[in-house]
C-alpha cells in the first residue's frame, strides 16, 4: 500500500457526509420518543402536584 502525502489528500473530493432518508427518519423517531417521554413525565408531575392520583 502506497502512502499519500498531505497535498494529495487535500485534492481528494467526495465521501463527505450525506444525509439520507433513513438518517432523517431515525432522528425524527428519536425526537418523537424524547417528546413522548417528556409528556409522560410532565403529566405525572402535574398529577402528583395537584393530588389527582388514582387509588390502587
């Protein structure tokens, strides 16, 4: 395998980051999951603070 120097490395183009549909879907799913957890925790805090809990 032949080594390339810094000048040759600077001339190489392409291969960078490309955003794909799968990546966007994964990020969207992550945001929706975090939002759902936030809603559940917020609802629980609100019910606890207003003493509106169900008796088990």
